[in-house]
C-alpha cells in the first residue's frame, strides 16, 4: 500500500488506493509508483485549485536555435533532451505514471443537445446559396446606402452587405474592385518591412473570376449576397488552381491539388472570388505566424508585431481591409488567436460541423476550418455557406440541424433570451497584462447590466491535462500526416522552430496517446457538468496582445514557448473537446493593440455564441481604431 498525495494538480484528494505494482525481477523487488486518479464524476469541483503552469523555456533564435535543433534530432542526445522537456512539463507524470479510470475518447463525443431557442434552421443538405439567403434574413438592420454616402470620419470596415449594395446599385463592379485588391496585395509585398500576405497569388486568376462575377451582375443574376465578395484561403485548405504549401517550401510537390476543398467549393458556388492562399505559420506548428520561408505577415495595427497564428495571413488580409472575409483553420486557436490580435472576428466551428475534406491534416480530431471577418454579420454569412458535416461525421457524431440566431427579430436577441455566462476567475485573470482581463471583465459587467446576462463563477478541473491532450493529439495527428515526408528526409527543409515540436512529437508513444485521450474524456465530463449551469464559457481569447517581432527571428525563426503558451492559454478547450468558440474584438490595451474576448459554446451551439457576439459587437460603441495598414478597397479612387 502506497500513499500518495495529490498536490500539483486538480483532483484534490489523497489517494489511499493500492498504487504500487510489485515486480520480482532478477531477485530484486521494484516498486513502480503510479498516481491513481479518482473517477471524474467523484471529483469535488469546490476543492479544485487553479494551478495552470506556464511553459518555462528560454527563447531560442539564430545560432542557438540551430544548435538546439541539431541536438534534439540527434539519436541519443535527442531522446535525452525530449525526455528532459517532457519531465519538466510533467508529461511523463501525467501520461505514464498515472492510472486514469476513464476509457479513452478518441474524438469529441457529445451527449444529445437541446435545440437552441430563437433560431432559424439551415438546410444542411440544401444549396449553399439557399443557406446564405436564410442567413441574410437573420442579420440585423444595416443601411448600406447611408454608409456609402456618409461623410463620417470614424473608422468602420466595409461589410459584405456594403459590397453587395455597391455592385447592385452600379456604384462599382467586382472587376473594378479586383484591381484595387490586386494593387493592395502588391503594395503590401513591396512595403518596408514587407507584408507577405499571400503565398500563392495569380493576378490573371483573380481577374478571370471578377470578370465572370461582373458579367453575372450585368445579366442581373448574381448567385448570392456573396457574389463578387473577395476572400482569401489559408494555405492548408485546397483552393484550385493554387497549390497548398501549408507554409512549407515543398509539401505541394508531394501533395498536388486538383480540386477545391469542400468548404471552398461551397463558397465558390455562391460566387465568392478567391484572391489566393494566405501565409501561415509553417504546418500550423506555432501561434505567432512567423514564417522564415515566405516571410512573416505584420500586424496591421503595428507592423513591428506579429499577427498571431497560425492563420496569420488570413487575419492580416481581413484586418487591413483587403478582403471582407477569409478562411482559416484552428487546431489550437489558429483562427481565434490571430483574429484577436488583429482586432477582428474569428469563428471556430464545432468539430464535425464543417467538412474537412481537401485540407492538409484531414481527417483529424482537433482541427476545424472557419471564417475570419471584420464583423459578426459577415462571419454568419460565410459560415452559412461553408457549413455541412462530412458523411463520416454524420454517422459518428449525428450533428443536429445547423442554425443561426435571428438577429433581425426581437425574439432572437440576447435580451429576450438572457444567457448564463461562466467565468473561471483565476484563469480569466491569469494574463500577461491586466489591460486584457480588465477590458474583458468590463464587457461582462455591461452584458449583465444591459442585457441581463448572469455571470456565474465556475471552476474547471485539469486545464493543464487538457492542454497536454491537445499537444499529444495534434502532435500525433500532424506527425501521422507527415510520416511519409519525414521518412524522405524532407523535414530537414522545415523551419527550425517547426522541427523542434516534431522531434518532441516523435518521442511520444502509443500509450501516451491513449492516456491523453482518457484525459479528453475526463475533461468532456467536467465541461458537460459546467454546461448544465451555464450557456457559454467566457475567457479572454489570448493571454497577451500582439508580441513584438525580434529581428533575429525573421531569417531563421525563433522558438519562444513562453509566448506560444501565453497566446494559446485559453484556446485549446475548444479543440480537444470540439466546442464552437468565437473571438470578438472588445478594445485595446495601453499600447493600442487589439484585445479579443472568447465565447465558448456547447457542442453545436454556434447560434448562441453568434447571438452573444453580435450583442457584444453592438454594445461596444467606442470608435474602432483604423489599423495603420488599411486599404479602402471598395471606395478607392
Ligand atoms: C427573422 O425575423 C424577421 C422578423 O420577424 C423575419 O422577417 C425574418 O424572415 C426572420 N428570418 C428568417 C430567416 O426566418
């Protein structure tokens, strides 16, 4: 009988179970001590202590980064280093020395959910154009003519409905706007410092699509409100005829693209014009958006800072006004983080809500694709067009009918359906600068004062374990997709900072993977308990605002796990457990950098978080700051 006390993580309970395994080997008695967890449904939430530990690691760049990469990939020293790193981060303790009573959950599994109130159903099997039509009838009032003729100097982004109005009133054409888009993209490329928004960009391809759209307007038969709307697609989502490099220099050579990904083809059938493939953190293996091969996109609010990643180019192209919307992908916050850092809106959909066919890592269990746009309205329009589960997910997940809040009717507003918002105060406040928690906290206060939302204190056990489950799941899945390439030695062409996590992922065992999936089931249990008491979990989107780009990082990259940890601090829940989550801009810190608030919804609960996001957007009356890099694409002379 071995007694162990559980002191460094959540399920606070002294374990008095027989924990030792005795083994008679070579005449000597070995005792292997294991932690034994109490079942998730016996964990006392009131006794859980917050002790989410930040990754501690030195920032590496230049020669040091090179040396470290060589060492971590070396046969013997490498395993010593990965072993050390795993020990430092308590990975072995959690994954190998713990008895976890739950069976593994290999992908998000949800109990049946109640239909949300005040919503409009969207026909999943129907035509994307028809869904967009319904979505349009859910949007709050907007006066594009007034906006077009307004002399007001306060800054606002052009909405999709402004473009649609301008095309339909003959004020401009998609072909004319295309020229503005093309010159803006080229201007960014030639700026000092350079802003490489797109990895693949073909001027003639843009003109061809714009001409076809212009002709449809001339003939009076636009395909939908999205006809003639310019969008960019992250470079890990297929968009024919562009290659998908995933931010690498070689992947497109071994993985040719011969058609659109499913979501892209749905958008195309609505008349969307695809500008090109956006820059990204290589293979999505980082959260800053740094890319030494294709150049690092700059934050439109401060070109000396990162956009956040990995959907860096998608966020930057929307925040700088060049496209009203873009597609991103999110396996650990990659849509929400850059949306937050660039002051725009990013929606991570429920796992299984969209079809991942024609994306780099499909099929996986943590990554989904979703829209990034400058307003909640526009996110809703793009989401309506692109959604629809894959045939396999329909069988295993049984997704309920997708729906949207009807924001044009009083019955669909937050006021008539007050929401209970869950806040884990210690986590919420565990941010790099109090500007973030103060700003986000003020939004909650006014939601309760103005809209009657109830703020409920919650506790979330095992956040650290959930973080690790994301790393192990995403790591193993991305590695599995890359194994053939890695065996060809091609991974040596990856940036140094991408090779370090890959080396770590390669050191994980099959049993580590299973253990992580057991934690996934525990976490799902905790969250489903929490969702009995609240409708939405609210957190800041990131633990810090846009980090500074060190000049040393630009040529050969950098590894800064502390920054990565701060950026990802609140995002992985939605990936490990598949929940929908949205980031909405809510203000600026003292340096004028955007702050985002994250809303995490119940499984399939996109409508609820969109409803709340729309209320927050509307309530935030302060004038928005015009980004330093901004193009007035629609009305440019
Ligand atoms: C939303 O509500 C408004 C006002 O009641 C109604 O006109 C509109 O048709 C509704 N939208 C949909 C898609 O049903």
